[in-house]
C-alpha cells in the first residue's frame, strides 16, 4: 500500500474530471515547468556553434588600418598634424615641469627663511628649565604629606 502511494505522489490525480479536462490540465502543467534561464544554456540559438572550415579564404579587410599609398598629400598632411600635436603636448609637459621646479624652489626659499627666523628668535625665547625627575618629586611629596599630617594633629 505504501508503494502504490509513493508511486502516485509523482502524478496529479483528477478524480471526477472528463478526459478532455485532464489532458488540458496536463498540457498546462507541462508548459508551466520552469526552464533554465537563457544564460545558463550550453548552446545558444543565435550564436554560430560550428568552427569555420580550414582553408577559408575570406579575409576581413579593415580599411582604417590599411595604409593608403594612393594619396601622398593626405599622408603628408596627417604626418604634419601628428607632429604638431606631439610638439604641443611636449611643450605642455615642459611648461608643467618648469612650473613644478619653480614651486619647489619657492618652497625651499621659504623654508630657509623660516629656519633663519627661528635661529634669530632662539636667543629671545625663554629658557625652559628641566622639571624635577620623579624620584625628586616623590621625596617632596612625602615631606608635604608629613607636614599635612602634623597640621591635622594640631587641630
């Protein structure tokens, strides 16, 4: 009995329905089953799956990469334009390099002036005395504590 029930769970039972309704329902449920997405399919319908035959004589001609020997004036014009562009870029980079060097020199000069001013003002700055070390201050604290205790005894 369990075996027959296990076999029936894979099928949908249409009890009390006519054959036409049962066949339509089966067609509907079969169409509803989820298909894998197009991205996961191994073979796509819009991509040619076969390799080209060996010895194919068809050559892809890319016109933009072909050198035109037909018009030497056009080649010369393009060469001149390329040279002008190269020279403009070079001048721009040299200008930027010069500005950078000027800025570095200015920063060095300002630093040297600041150091000179600090050396001049060093003579007028108050001398910072060294603070007592902890061992000295701990002895002083002990003396202060003794005096406080003595004052408290008097009261």
